[in-house]
């Protein structure tokens, strides 16, 4: 009873399933074939006891010549008969004697289909009358299956692979990689990667090769449909799809437009859809769409939905950027330099502690400051022992940067019209250790009557904030025509006051920098062009900024001074910083020519006038 339980095996695979294996032997199949072969051989020997294989003559020392030491079998719970034990020992010795030179470990396994091996059903038949030759042919592959070798010998032969390749999944990460098969695995991985790349390119080519004639023609909604959408708005996904379709038509307008529709109709529909999708009012959306192509406009609006990276400026009065970076890294802060254009900026990607509450921040080693606000100070380039005016200084990022570049020498006048904002200005000046700054609270338009004769003036003018929408989303809806009219008038007055506050006779200075965090032409190029027309004693010079787009010299029929190409524009979707505008002036003379022979000198500009005494008769 015990022997029957021990030798009980699973039912053999059907012939059709066995043929589906195609020569690839798995571990489970190997074990079953091994047991079925041994069982068939024993039954065949019992039925034909006189037809057994004769053992070779033993050698003098009692062992066959060339035979290997038999492997000691483990003790089984059920003791086998002596005849069966002798038969198994004889089979093992015969297998060792017939082994090739390299041993069965390196011998190849051939598929059943190639060598015509009998199926498992043939092995399992109790009354098999197979001949000794057939039994020998069937026995050799079974001996090969007993090998646990990792050899890949013969793997390059056609239709012949080693058992190790079939015994485990060749793609498994847990399989040990040996020097023998490393090159083969590398070639296989390279081939798979090349195939994936090729398929990817084909898919992209197929997607881009869609024939426009086969694509469903896009039709603009009628006036009735537009009116109905006001009462029952479409889903955002539907609006997005329509935006993409309108852009596609505008990019190939001659071929894809409807015959009775003009380009204005498509632009009006695009403006309505983008106002609804991004949440802008129609006036601001129209202004911003005029700045870009339709494709770039979408990139700009998408960039405004994403927050800009947190950036800090190293206070070089107290530390170096390398030391500050190492100190923050030790606190677990993930950071990187902003770029090659600045030597004091760092970008903070991740921080386990608030960046505005570290001991380094409290000690004044850095200032949390947007990367775009570095630019006007870099353009101004204040020198040591100069007199510098910051007309709109709060909260102090640019003021403290100027003081650091001047190494706490000279004088920095930090002015701001908002007294509440000056609290943060004063706090930052003290925290960063600035000792050459004077804080005052005047309307910038009162300069230079209050104070003048500066070597350099920085005017970061109040603006609409269309470049910092990612920080203040309320700009999308709360800016209208009245706001832009009021802001542009204020900016024009401030820039004239800034120009008049500079002393053109300064040996090292005479420069004015005008900047805004806006991207609209009305607040940027139009204001600069106005200053050039009202103050002919100034000219635009290169701001020495290595990146950024040149300013507009003409815009929608309006022609500006040709030197406006020296100004620089920065956009969130191209430079990954807040939208910004920078212009740098050089004052040539303190006298303003009003007419051909008439000149005026603004009071407080620092010019000392010599008055001729009247002669008495």
C-alpha cells in the first residue's frame, strides 16, 4: 500500500498539449517525464526478464573502466526491492558511461519534434513492446533532463538550447546573471529596446499621418448654440476639445476653414472658450491673446496654472552660496542653483522644514525672492560708494540685493508709498544686516523735489500683475480697462521722475532701470517709448542680460523706437519664472531741450547752475 502511494503520479498530458510545448521543457514536465520513464522501464523489465541489458565486464578493481562513482541515494520511507535497486544503479552507471566529454551538464537538449521522442502516453503504457534501441533513444534525453547545469552550450545552434534556459524564466530579475550569458542577455535587451523604439516611432508617425480629409470636419457653433451654452455650459473636456479643433483650423486656415466663416469668427470662438476654460475676463483675454500665436498662447495660459519654483537669494554679506547650500542640504532641503545667469540664486524643490523658518533664514543668510526680481538689480549693477534710489522698495528684496552688491558702502534710499508695506521692508533690512540703507515714505512722483542727484535709480513700477498670475489668480478677473488706464498713467509719471532724479554727470552712474511684473505692451514698451519721447536726454542701453526675448519695436500697427529691441521680456512658459519686463536707460544730460534754443533743468537733479549777476547801471 505504501509503495502504491509513493509511486502514484499525476495523469500524463494529452498528446495535443504535449505537442504544443514545441521542445521547451519546463521543470514540472521534466519531473513527470523522469518518473514516467522509470516506471515504464521497470514494467518492461518485469514482463521480459530475459531480455534485460547485460552489464559490462567489471574492471580489476571491481569498477567499470571510465565509470563514475554512483551517487548515494537518500533513504526512502519505503524500502525498495533489491532487483529494483540494482536496476536503478545500473541505469545510473550506464548514463555516466555514455556521457559526452563535457558531461551531460553542458549537453544540449533537443526538442521532441526534432528527435521524434515518444509522448508521455507512450512512456506510461504498461504493456509497451518498444525495442531496446527505442528505449535507449528515449533514455538519453531523460538523462539530460537530470542535469542542473547552468551551461548554455549549444544555445547558438539552430533549434538547440540548454535546459537552464527552459528551467526558469529568462526575463526574471531574480535569475542569477553569469559571465557566460551576460553578453547574450545584453544583446537580447538591446534588441527588445530597439524594437520598442521602432514601434513607438511607427505609432507617432501613424498618429501624425492622419489625413485631414478623413478627419471629421470641424464646424463652429451657430449663434443659437452659443446662446444656449450661456444657459447650459458645456463640460470642460468638451470645451478643451473645441479649443484644440479651433487651433488646428487656424494653423491651416486656408484648407480647413468653413467657406462662410472668417478668421475673426474663429478667434472670437477661441476667446470665448478660453475665457470659460481658464477663468479670465474677456478684456484681459483679448489683450493676452494679442501677444502670442494661438499655440504659444495656450502654453502661456497653462504655465499660469502652475506655481513657479521657490527660489532664494544668498546674502553675500553674511555667507557664500556654497556654504548656504551645504547647510540647507544638511537639513534635508533638496535644492539646485537657479542657473548660470546668477551666482547667488538657489531653487528649492523640496524641504522638510519651512524655508522661511530655518535658523539660516532667521540669521539673514538668505532672502526668499522670485528669480525674476533678480533681473532689474543685475541690470542696474550698482557700484560701491554710489547713491542709489529704489523708488518702490517694499518688501526689500531688490533693496537688500543692491546693498549686498555695494558691500554696505555708499547709500541706498529705500522708498515706498505704502506705509504698511514698509514694515516688511524695515524687518528685512535689519535681518540681512544692511547698514547703508535709509527708509522713507514718499510718493515716487515727488522725486526729485524731495531728493535728487542719484547715481542710479531703480523703478519697479506698480503694475497689473499679468506676469504673476500663478501667484495671484484674482488678476484674471479684477483687471479691466479702467485699471490699465490708471496704471499706465502712474507708470509714465514715475518713470519721468526717476529719470529726473539721476545725475547725468555722475562719474560711475547716470543709469535708470524700469521694470514691471507685467507682460502687456501698454505697461512696458508703450511707457518706455513715452519716456524716450518726453526725455530726449536719455537713451536705451543694453541691460547685459544674456537671455530673454527682445521687446517689441512695433505692435498691432503701433511703431515704437527702434532701440526698444534692447529691452528684455521674460515669460513663464519659456523661462520658468514670473513674467517680467526690464529696460535700462542712460542719461546723457541734465538739461531737457524743450524747443530749439530752450532748455530746462529739473529741480533736484543734482545740477549746480551758475547764475550770472546783473550789472548795475
